[in-house]
C-alpha cells in the first residue's frame, strides 16, 4: 500500500525532503510519489503541512 498525494498539495516540497528513499518528485501540478519506490514508512504523510498525503 503506497501513499498518494492529493490535489490539496501546495508543492512546498516538505515531503520530498523527508522521504528516506527519494520516492517523491515534483510533477506538473503537484508532487508525486513513485509507488514502486515507496516503502510505506509514512514520513511524508506526517510532514505534509496541508494533509495532502494519504495511504492509498
């Protein structure tokens, strides 16, 4: 079960800086999580200031 970033993302980059496996990258309109690289640690969800990251 990977995490996903919803449309509430404000592209601040806080999650990308905290991801231990660098599974998060800036997309066209928001940051995106590479589901194949995500290790389901939840660090990104706890870091997001807008609550835009949810377990899939």
